[in-house]
């Protein structure tokens, strides 16, 4: 069950104000909506709100539990483009985002000066839009410079992800990331953790949907586990991601033998 009070995860107690402090349903969802089948929505209906108590919050869970749907809805409700980017991005290549955002109310006590919504699956479209805006003088000269001075399309997928974080994320911001590990090697994931930490020290908040046990090891992060029972806060070592990965690395031969034997 979801704990409504500010929870303590990993020994952290966050007392500072957040760009997003709470998320709650603001109105009843239509009875014929597919949204009612999602565990995250059922939990919000029962508990009324989701509380953010740390500078870094992770949504974790199996495919299909609704973690990316919830993350996307929070981003769109905040004002970000559904396919990713900043609040200034307005392009749309395929309107596939859910209507959940229309039912959400976000509570906050301060406004972010910066922000970005990163979606691994539509990052190509964001990179294309950046190139298009850079070529238009109405957006000002050198827009690409704020992304590292080189087209994101002219870099590898992982390089472009890190170029975005290292050059475009300026601090004092809200950064919502959907599976950023998709393009990153383990070493680059460690680099991302360091970049996140630098931005957190510069008054930033992160909300991240991930499957990566490396990324979710960020110290004092709040972890919300989403499954068929709803949403619950868990510690890092309680996550299936940590336990399964550790079990495999401790004895890969035994696990592979079990998985592959006929």
C-alpha cells in the first residue's frame, strides 16, 4: 500500500521544497477508460495522491505496469511536450500519449527555472526538432550550442544522451527521464549518476522511470515500486532488480544452466 506521509528511503529525509511535491487525481476517470485497468491509476484512486520526498525519485516495475504512462502524464501535466524536450517544444510526430495527464493535479511550492522531459523511445524525434530549430534564425543563433555544439544525430545514441545532460541541463530544474539507461553502457551510467548528483546539488529534482539496478542505486533516492498491487515505497536492496542482478552475478553459470536446460 502507498504511504501518504513523507517516507524515509535509504536514510534520507527531504525537508526542502520540491518542484513537484504531490501528484493526485483531480477528477473522476470515465468508467469506460482503459486507464482504470492500470495499477498506478487504481492506486491513485484509492490513496488520492503520490508524495515526492526526495530530490531523486525512481519509478520501477515490470513492463506494462504503467510506470512510463504515469511518468509521461506527470511530464505533460507539468507542461512538457509529450514526445520530450522542454516546455518550448511543440512538435508532434505520433500522438500516442495517454489522457491520464488531464486527470492529474501537481502540487508545488516553487517553480523550476529549467527543465526537460527525456524519453528514450522518442529521443530521435527530439534531436531532429533541435536541428530544425537551430536552422531557423527566429530561434536565435547557435541553439545547438546549448546541446554541446554538435548535432545529436552526429553522435552515438549514448553520446547524445550524455551531451544533452551535460550541456543542456543547467540546474535549478525539473528533469523527468524515461528509461535513460536504454542507450548507456554501465560506465556511462556511472557518469550519468555523477551528473545527476551535480545537478541535485544545484537545486534540481529528478523523476526517473528505470529498469537499471545501477541507476537506482543513487544514494538516498526514493524508489516507488509499481506492480499489480499498486505503488509502494521500497529500499534499494528490496527491489527485484537488485536481487535478481546480484543472484545472476554471484553465480551466472548456475542461473544459465537453470534457464537453458531443456
